[in-house]
C-alpha cells in the first residue's frame, strides 16, 4: 500500500463522516421539535389523568430531590383550587423511581403515577400496578409508611419488593407531599428543595 492509497482511503473516510454528520444533523433538526411537542403532550395527558376534576393545571415551580430536577403544579376549576401535583423521585433497589403525586387542597393523596424506573421485572416493577398505587388514595403524610402485613391504614409492601415499595411510599410520595405542605401551606422551602 502506497502513501497515495492511504491518503485516498483517509479522504474517503473523512467525506463519509462529514456526510453522515450532516445527515444526522438534518434528521435531529427535523425530529427534535416533534419529540419536544410529543413530550409536552404526554406530560399534559399524565397531569390531566392524575387530576381529571381540574379544568386547568399550571406549573408553579421547580424543586430538587436526590439531585433530580422535579416540578410542581396547581389544579383549578374556575377560580377554585382543587389540588396540587408534584413530581418526586424515590431511591429504589436499582433505580430512582420517577413519580407524579396528586393531592387535594388538604394535601391528602388522591392518585399517584409511576413515570419511570428500572426496578426488577416481576418484583419491583409491581409498583406500577393499580393494586399498589391504589393504596395511596386518601392517605395523609403520616400514613405514608410501608408495612409488611395486611393494612388499610398504611401502605402494604409488595412481597419481595420492600425496597421498591418504600422508595415510592416513604421516599418519593412522602417527600413530595412534605415539600408541597412546606411550600404551599407554610410558605417555605422544603428540606430537599432548591429555591425557585
């Protein structure tokens, strides 16, 4: 192989990389707004699903938990506040569990939704089931505690997934509700929050 062959191969590779980079840039520029728009629509759908009684749901601000950026919202029907929604994270067995929590204006949990996690399939991923999520309805902050026995007052742990259960109930939901109480009712920052 001569020096001329090496230069020819090198130039061909450079041209291929440049053309490939241009194609990737064009595809990204074309799809990025579509992805962003779909993300916004998905978030609006998730918020409306959590608080269907609200006519409008507005973002109130941002906060941080476990060094993760989260948001919180207010839901209104007309001029009346019907509740709040807070995004929170809980440290699970193998991931941080991204959770949305809807509370009424008295800060009693109405619904939760798991937005994302990487917990163990067949065990920890049971946190997504309605049977687990449904236990949170009507719970105040002091009842967001996981127990391993049958209970109506507290949150019953998922068999074989106590860490994931606690990550949702005692970390994500309890801290999210606590943050809302501190920020909305008491007008101060929560312990794990950043200033807006």
